[in-house]
């Protein structure tokens, strides 16, 4: 009887542990899980197409890929994505130099609902002016307050390696 009872208790404890782990996994997935802990996102907002946001834990970087031609934009997007992958983002670039530009960096709050940008003035102005903007993470897509210029309120971005992200890259790189 002791063996049967011990086996039953052990099975019950294992089942409870498995259920708790399953619940935790579902909670993390619903909250974004590992997808929101990192990645590169491409803007799909009119006027911002090809801009990139990279998230690494609670660090966020907004990169602009301004270019005169689709070919040049393709090169900037690919270079920025390569640098993100290699953890080698180069600040201080400019379109006139044929490089992507780091607009601002920031910190995502603990609840992952807002960003404190190091410089809300963006790259076209001097000085450092911290500014807070909202952040909404939904699966392969994020929306941020575009705090850098008044011409745009929200910027919607999709995960670079998603189908929508690949379509943005294909648009500039001449691939269908």
C-alpha cells in the first residue's frame, strides 16, 4: 500500500508541476515571450518604410534608412540588419555618407508598455532630450509613439524575418 500511495503522490506532484509549467509557458507566449525579448522590426508605416527598430532585452534602438534609390535603401536595410545580427550597430551614420542613421536609443519599461528614449530630438537636432513614448507589442508586430518629429504619431513595425518584413525588404531589393 505504501508503494502504491507513494507512486500516486509522485504522479500527482508531477502532473501539478507539468500543469504549472504549461500555464507559465502559455502566459509567456501570450505576453510575447521570447519574441519580444529581442529582434529587428521593419516599419510598414507610410513615410517610414524601411526604418528599423531593434530590441535586445529592455534596450531599444531606432534606425533610419533614408536613401535616394530603392537600391541604396536595400543596401542600408541589409547592412543595418547584418550589424544588428552581429551586435555591431554603428551610431553616427548619415544618408549623405551612405550609411544608416541611429535616430535614438532607449530603455523599455518593466511592463513593456513604454520606452524612455535617450534623445527625443532625434538625429537631426543636437543635444540630449529624454522623452517617453508608448510601446505596444503584439506577436510579430510592435507599435511605438514616434516621438522624434511631429509629422507622425505612431509607427507600426513588423518582425524583419516575418512574411511582412520579408516583403518590405523585397520591395527595396527588387525581389518578389
